[in-house]
C-alpha cells in the first residue's frame, strides 16, 4: 500500500502542473466503516491533492460518514487500487468530471442575456442588479457595500415596499465559488418577489412589512475564477503572505470560534481560515453591513450547496444555542414546506451535530451578534451531480427553496423581537 501512496505523491506533483481540464477526473464516494479506513483516507489526502467535496476536509471524516472526493485523472486507477487493496468499498459518483461540467449547461433557455433558468456569469449578474433596480424602483434598490480583493463592487439589492421602521432579513448567496446553484437562487428569489408582489398574499404581506437585503454573490472573485480558470475553485482569490497558494475560505473567516475546529491554518487548504477573522475584504464588507444594521436585521439566511440540509447554530461547538427549540421547530416546518413541491428531502438540525463541526461560519457569527433566526441552506443535490447541478434543475430547486424561505420570513414577521 505505501508503495502505491509514494507513486500517488509523484503523480500529484505532475498533475498539478497540467491544465485545468477535468477530462478523466472522477468523483468517488466512500463510507469508511472504522477508524482504520478513516486513516487510509487521511493517508491518501496527505500524500496527494484530493479535493474533498463532502465533507470539505479530510480532518472531518469519521466512521460511517459519507465521503465524496475528486481525484485527478492520472491518479484515479491508483486510488481505485488502493481502496480495493485496503478493503474499502467505494462507488464512482461521476466517471468523467469534464463531461459533467459540460452537461451542466442543459438549459433550453440559451438566451444571450440574463436568464433565471441558466447559470449567469458575474458580468451578466452585475448588469442584472442594475436592470432589476431600474425597472422596479418602487420595490428594489441597489447599493454597493464594499469591494472584493480584485476590486469588483459588491452589489446589494434591497427588496421591499418602502415604509417606516421596517425590520429586515439578510439573504446571501455565493460564499463558495463553485456552488453555482446558490447565486442562481438569489436571482430567482428577487424575480419571485417582484412577480408575486400584489398578486400573492404571503409575498405581498412579507414585502409590505419586511425588507430583504439580498447579496447575490459574496465571493465574486472566486465565482469569476470558476468561469475563467477552474470550475472547482472554492475560496476567495486573495494573495496569502509567504505562500504560493491563493485564497481563504470565506465561510471560515468570521469571528465565531475562528479557526478552532473544522478549519485549517494552511493557506493551501480549501478550508483555510485566513490570517485573522474578517481578513477577507468580502467577509468584512458583509459583517460591517450587518453590524451597521443590527437593530433592523432579524433573520440571516445563507445559501450553499450541496447535500440538502437546513442548518442552524452552532457549527463551531456541539453546545446547543439558547433558541434551539424554536429554531429546530422552524427548520422542521420549513423542510416540510420545501418537500411539498417535488418531495425533495432535507435533513435539519444544528450544524456541528447534523454534519460536522466547522468554526468561523457566517450563520454562527450572525447568531452571536443577536440575530436569532439564523439558517444555512445546503441546496440540491445529495451527490449525483454535486457542485455541477444541471441548469434544468435550477427552476425546481429555486421554487422549493423559495417556498421554505417564504415560510421562515412569514414566521419572523409574526415573531419580531
């Protein structure tokens, strides 16, 4: 086995120098049965570059946990040999990643401009934020809350009917660059708000009495990079001191148990926590805005993918939040509402207990700031497509998620504090 691992290490260096085509790359799923099999996955990850999709770091793997990871083309047969030799059962979720990357773009709505049923690049989304505000001035306004490391403006949409002393819900998408379904949802939600206002009682009531602050893409630089260089990029694109590796995981960069668990101090890791809390311009801009509006923001909703989960604090500790009973009951009903559309099953609960501990997340931070209704959605799917959910699933995914979010928003409105 160790001879194989040495070979894998050599293959890793050569593969790293090649271009970012995903031809021949595979995504494996393993459920390690015991500590010994967990150790085999650890060895594998230590010797070569393995991109962990679920959980997002090998350090979080434990027995009986479902583990999805991506392997470079030159290493796939060696990885299969190693798993077989070690008696670790596995399945291949995606046999050729490049084919899956290409197959994402299956929408029939191949219009030249912006479309709610296809993935839009950043320039298209940025232009859309201007258009949607210009076309709906009585319901939508646009502002800039900061700029990214590479100097792109961070556009925020405020959606709601103007009125005195309104409370608000903060909704963000696109923390992790490769989770494309997430920004697609924020755009869809704004579309639905405009379409349903004045026509549907729940949406009209919500927007008359609450504002939504919608940040369509948090990690804009990373999102651009997934369109231009590497579809599987996750982090920001900031330069790290004394390292050739770029970027920080923005969802490990908040001051909520920062870098204590489920986050890495290694700048080359996908879960790198950054040099300090809010070291990233993007997370600082978001946190500053929320701090400035703490008296009005009563709920924080952040959209990720994949794994079909609805999580609430805490993720940085196994301790339950003071509002556990209420948050759990909201999540329970919200997942029922979500399943009503297409019978999509979501699991819900506190982050650490439901999936794995991870410090520095925005939902925990928001909750600790006093925003009681703080939730993270992990949208479709459960691994068949992973981060490469086809465009044909954008509409159903957004419809069901929107239904759950409307429920939460209406609940917040009825339980203002």
